[in-house]
């Protein structure tokens, strides 16, 4: 590759020499300029950039207005990471030969490496007439310099001319996190939808804009408009799903929901909203649990939201114990080491007076989590209810040692220890524990 660079530079040089009526390349070695220039190319080729620069100074002495010499200075300074010197060298070359875009490219490279993005902008603007692709660079430079108004205008212009790109979409979403740009962008997208009603991307962009700003009603209106114009759109299914729920057409709503979950075009934030709406809808419809369980499978790769657990908690709060248990058990099947879900399931068993199940499951768990006081408490409570007071006392006394800075749990331990002591006929201990529980209650009220 270095050899090719050298030959190309020589080719450029020979053209320049002819233009100045200098001796041709076959001239005798006495030609000091050519000797120095070839030496500069040789040293650059073997990465001796300082020696190359020394040789170029000899060239400059011979031909002080040769842009090729200054371009070579720029390349060597760039390799040495002397970005200001590189910029000035390429700039001098560009002044001598304004029509050569590669000198501008050299100036841009020097600015980019130095992260001097503001200085790079006018250079890239000059490069755009040579090659339109530099407009993408200009968008990035506007973003890096915080000129979001100019960036958004150019993004919209490029979207209209050459189509959308993922990178520009990311830039747009970053800009639109700022409230001052949202209104004008919404108006722009509404205009585009009116002009191009069959272009799905404009609807999707506006749905994202509204959804990201918690304007769900407006997002739904756009989804409905999309469904009307492009019924086959994945995004249209979001709108159809909502309409089917309103019409109590469960079968159709489930079909739309599953299409939404399968779509690669719809992000997880929207999918979770769909799932939450279906969950609320299914609150009093146990027959839909199978559909809920199936939907959870679509979110297995999403580590941020544990859908089975969240659905279990939803039904837990509604005191729909059996339904909550199904989803907690599904969560534990997928993630056996989820202690929080295991504790929620134990609480559910306590609420439904399944004390033998509590004693059994909590006793197994305490082997894996021997310092978790809540497990000892649950075992003690369960054994008290089963009238096995000796075992209750044994586990409660062990667990109390692990209670730290939790007055409520400490109070509950003492209440259960008092119950165990009463069951064993130890009046003195019973009074001791109940008295301690009363003290903790008073302490909490302070």
C-alpha cells in the first residue's frame, strides 16, 4: 500500500513539474527538487516522518508555491499527530490549488483527529459539492457541536432526499429528548403524513415522539390513522389491539397482541405497554391466563423487566392468589435463584393458610440462604400455626440473630416467639417476648 501511495504522489508531482516547465522525470540527478522529493517519499514510506519533513523543506526552498509539497508536509505531520501543523500545511496547499478536494480532505482529517469539530464544519461544507456523502458527516459535526437546530433541519432534508438511516434516527431521537424541539418536529411529521399518507416511517417516528413523552392518547391516534392508511403495517396492530379491547373482542385482540410481540419493528417499550393493557383487561378473566403466559415467552430476553414476576405481583395485589401463584412459579422456573419472588410466593401461601407448604418450602430455601431472616420468620410462623411450637421456637431464635435495622421484622419475630413460648407453656418467656414487641411498637411510633 505504501508503494502505491508513493507512485501516486510522484504522478501528481510530475504533472506539477510539467506545468512549471521544470526538467522531466528523466532529467539528471542534479535536479535538487526531485532528489529531495523522492527522498521525502522514501522516508515517509518507511515511517521516518521527521526525515521526510526535513527533505520536504529542501523541496520548499526550491519551489515555495508547489501545493504538492505542502500536501506532503500535511500527511507527515498528520502521521506524527501534529494536527495543527498538518492543518496549516493542507490549508496552504488548498490556497494554492483550490480545485483539488484532497487538500480539503486533509484539512478535515486534521480537524477530526484533533476533535476540533467546529473548525471542521466549514471545510465539510466546501467538500459537499464534490461529494454529497459528506452531508452525513455534517450531521455528525452539528451533533458534536450542539447545533441541534441545524442537525435536525439537515436530518429531515436527507430523509426526504435519500431516505432514513438508523444513525440519523438515533440522532433525531436524542435531539427530541429536549422539549423545545418536539413541537416543531411533531408539526413536521404531521405535514409529511398529510403529503405522503402511505409512508409508514413518518407515522412510526411520530408514535415514538409521542410515546417517549408519555402522550399515549396522541400516539394511539396516529396508530389508528396508520391502521386506516396501511392496514398491513405491524404498527397498525398496536391500534387494532386497542380497538379490539374496547370492543371486547378478546380473540381478535390476542391475535393483534401476538403480532405486535413477534414484530422486530416495534420496540420493547411499546410491547410492554400492550402487555400491561392486556393484563388490566384480563383482571377478572382467569380464562386469559394461558394467553398471558404465552406472552411472557416473548420477553424472555429482556433482562430489565421480569414479566412473569410483575404479572404475579399484579394479581397478588388484587388478592387473586391462585393466579398470582401461577406466575410466581413460572418466574421461579425460569429463574430459580430469584429469592424475592420466592419470598412473595411464601407470603401468598401464608395468606392462603397453606402453612405446611410454607414450612416445607422455606426450610429448603434456608439451606441456600442461611442468613436471610425472613425465611426463618416464615418457618416459625408456619410451625406456630401447625402447633409445632418447639420447631417454631428453634427457627425463630436462630433467625432473630440475623435481623439488622428492621424494627418491623424484629417486632414480628418477638410476637411469634411469644406465641411459641405460650404454646410450650413458658409464661415467663411469653411475657418477655410480648413486652419486647410492645417496646418496638412504641419505638417505631417515635
